[in-house]
């Protein structure tokens, strides 16, 4: 889909730009108001969720609505271990436990396709939510848990690092033979199988990798919420937002996922605080407009602009 | 298309981003008091919030501003209130973020409480961190007792499960109840009350024949209600949230479940409960609370009249009055402290006594010890106080009359 080849010169420039952005992001808490740091943390969280969702779902075209179960698992890992172990370790464990859960469900479900898979993953999320609710009420004798809170600057850095790692992983997978194999699964699964790709193993592995980042993100976000219960931790919203954000930004491109997560998070907050009574209506209308008029998402729009203005849009097609 | 054009476009993007980040915040001069709240205007909590809190917040702000504002000695004048209201969508993550926005970006002077136990518990650490008093009218949690020392800025208006449970058990003993079916919503409210009341019933020699929980918003409870009917218990004791309260009332009539005592929780005290089913059908139904315009506290009757006039609907007979009393308490604490310094206001709150529409509010630790009543019963279209015994505005009607 890239219209120009990346020469070594451009690569260097791109790297330099990346480093500048990173330095900027890393020093941000020193001179920016705290609330913007908190907002950026939310954006990073959604970038992690969207990009990690897309690691699996974009190339294979298996739309997963199980994100909430992996994210929530991470939250509960923090709730249980947060007071005992340091943050990076708990975040790692959160990711691993979520991965494990994804492996198990992957074994069960990744033989399903299309609509069946979508429905199953959503059902799975709800199943996890209700079972943990049952567990909390009947075994723990409570509903919510207080969790150990962490300063918002630390949450910011943790999320920044995780977002960075997620992006590197997503980029590396796209560029590898592994990524190509995933794409071939999405395009024609039988053909991929006949070409000697172990499709089931590939799918399960990718599903688990994607779940790792969601779980880790959950473990970090739990520190901000300070009180959690199953309906907070496994909120169905978390399953739907990454899908919407990826579509909004443009599902084919990595930077589309970043753009979608960023723009939609900011948009949601502006709408929510400026128009509390029309929030849902406006949000829905904007999503509808993007899906109807921008089939390639924001990225499609930007690429047109990039290539020489919106006016000449027929020249390229 | 050359590279220079491309990178200049990129530069434009980066600059726009930088502008967004560096957006300056508003400076506030002290000619007004900025008060904010993040509360459920949509989603499953909005029914409760829109009944007990939002109308009282709005009305109180209007009343205070009609008086010219809150008198603050430090500034030698009355400061009117500017009021910011955000929607949490009934989502706790959003609530946490919006409270942070109100504190850090909007730089409000005071915050009004969100609705519901879970949300209040979730935002309490933030209120505490930035030293904002949280005077919660819709929080009931025994778990808070062990945490009280960690939350010096948290003040709870409503009766706690312990007080509520003691009153229920006392009333049941008086009425000769021997066997009960205890059901509850699987939410903090239901769980905590059950945890406290079940052992208390046991101590009083009252048997819990059926104990069952169900998720909030369960669409059909008839199987459970039939089971309770078959068990022929003396009392149905339900720690429920509004959707369940309405559903159980309707379905109990359908299956013909009519024990001597019929007690459900959040929602029973709503005027819309009486409004939906009619005074005849709710006759004899008991619920927690309770407040009504006949309680012997100054301003109660006037508050009721103002609420009816302003909103063309009655306030509910429980937390509405507590929500309004919480606002009265805050106002008095600010005026007594004579400053907008929240640390000083907290100290006033922790030690003072504040006359309100629910009576003289006084906090023991973080818990308000004053309540106009614990158990109410619909009688002739009014939610009368039937427990505790000394607070009664009417005698309990037992057994509950049959469904009409």
C-alpha cells in the first residue's frame, strides 16, 4: 500500500523523527499540566489496545471482541498482586496471564470462523465477567476491591513504554515472514494451509501475543482506577473500542490504528464534557460519517491529502 | 510532489499537536465559587442519580445564587456558585477521569458527590489526594469502616448496613417474623447488606430459609419468586437496585407472592414507584430510608414544597433529602470556616453539627449518625417511618394487604 519506497535517507529521517517524538513524550511530565498527562495516558492505553487488537485481527480478518476479558484479567492481576510486587513485574505477569487465557480460548475457538468467531469472543468476554462476579460474591464475599494506586506520572511512563513496545512488536510482525503468513490466512486460509503454514498454531500464537499487551495495559490502568469490580474491569466497551478505533483510523495501516485511537479518545472526551446530553448521538453520527464516507478511515483521507490535495482526488484512483 | 512540501505538512501536524498540548488553562479570580460534579446522566445509574442527586444539586445551586451566593468571611462577601456538570456515562473509569479533569484542569473549589457506592469508592482516593471533601449521600459500605483512617475527606450521609440491619432485625422481632427469604442484587449494596444482616438475623433467632443473589438488570425473576412463594416464608427481604425493585414488585403480584412483610430496597422510596404501580398496589411495601415531609426536622416540609414546585415532581423518600442535607452541610461548613481553604472546611465538617432537612447532621468518624428513620412503609400514598420505633410517623401495617 506504500506508494514510495523507503530509501536509507528517509529511513534515517524517520528514525530521527521517532527519537524526537520519544524524547518529547518522555520529558512531557516536566512541563505539561497534570491533566494532559492523564489524558495522554488514556490515549496511550487505547493505542496499546487498538494496535494489539490489530496485530491479530487486521491481517487475519478474525474480528475479536474478547479484548475486555484480557484487559480485565490484567486489572485483576494488579488487584491481587499490586500490593506485593513492584509494578513492572506485575505488569509482566498481567500480560502473561492474559496470554495464557488467550492460548486456552484460542485452542477452543480459532477453528471457528467469521460471525461464529465474533460471537464466541464476545460471549467469552461476558462469560469471564460473570464468572469473576460469581467468584467475588460467593467466594470472596465482596464485589469490588480497593487496589493500590500509583502516581499518574508513573502510570504515564509505564503506558508510554508499553505503547512503544506494542508498536515495535506490531511493526516487526508486519515486516516478518510471520506477518506475511498471517496476511495469507486473512486472504485465503485454505490456500495458506496448503502452502504449508500451520494456520491454527499461527492464529493461536498471534492471539496470545495480542492478549499479552492488553493484559499488561489492564494491569497498568488498574493503578489509576483505585477501586475495581468485575463490571468495571470487564466492561464490554473495552471490547468494542479497539475495533471502532482501528476502523476509524484505517484498518490497513499501523499509523491508522495510532491515529484512530488518539483522535477518537480526544473526540470522545471533548464531546462528553462539552455536550453531556448529546454525547452518544454526536459520537455515533461521527462514527457513521467516517464509515460511510471514509472507507479507509482517517488514513485514507490523509493519504489523499499527502499525495497532492483533496481537490485532485480523482487523479489517483 | 516534492519532499519539502511533504515535510512542511508534517510540520503543520506537529505544530497543531503541540498547540493542543499546550492549551492554556483558565485563570480564576475569586468572585465566584467553582463547583463541579461528575455524575451519571446516562446509563444504568442515571435513573438513581436523576432521582436523588442531580435535581437537588441543580436546585441548591439556584437557591444559593438567588441568595447572592455563599458567604465567605475571608472575602468579606457572598460568592455566587458557578456549576460544572459532567456525565460519567455510569462508567467508573470515566468518572475517575472526569473528577481528575475537574480538579486539575477546571480547578474547581468543591466537588459534589457522584451517585452510587461503587463510583463513590472509586473516586474517594482522588478526592482525598487533592483534599476535596466528599459528602456522599448514596454510599453505604461497611468496608469503609476499616479504611476510615485513610480517607479523612470522606463523609457519608446515609445509614450504614449495620444501622440498617439492626433496625430491620429489631422490627422483624417486634412483628414476630420467624422465617425470611433473603435475596439481593449482585452489587456492592446488596452484598454488603447481606453480609451484615444475615448473621444478625441468625442471632435474633430468625431463620434465613432462602438466600439468593442475581445480577443487576436480570430480566425475569419469576422462578425465584415462585420458589419463595412455595417456601411460605414470613418475610421477603430484598437488597435490590431500582430495576430489580420494580421487576420484583410486578412479578410478585403475577406469581401471587404476598408474605407478611414485603421489603425491597433502592427504588421503593421513589415517588415513581408509587406512581408506576399506584398507591393501592404499593400499600404495605417496606423499604429502606426513610424521610418524608412529616419528619420533625426544621425545613423538611419547605424543602419538599420547593422540590415539588421546581421539578413538578416529589423528591424520593430516602436519599434525596440526604443529598440536599449534604449540600446544606457543605454550605454551612464553608460559612463556618469563613474560607475556601478545604483543609479548614474538612475540620469543621469533622467536628461540627449541621441542622438540615434530615435533622442535625453530625459525623462520627466519617459516618453521619443522624437519620430520620431506617425502615419505611407505603401507607395511603405516603412513605411512613416505621422503624426505628422511636422515629415512627405511623404504626407498621402487618401483614401486608393482598395485591389489588
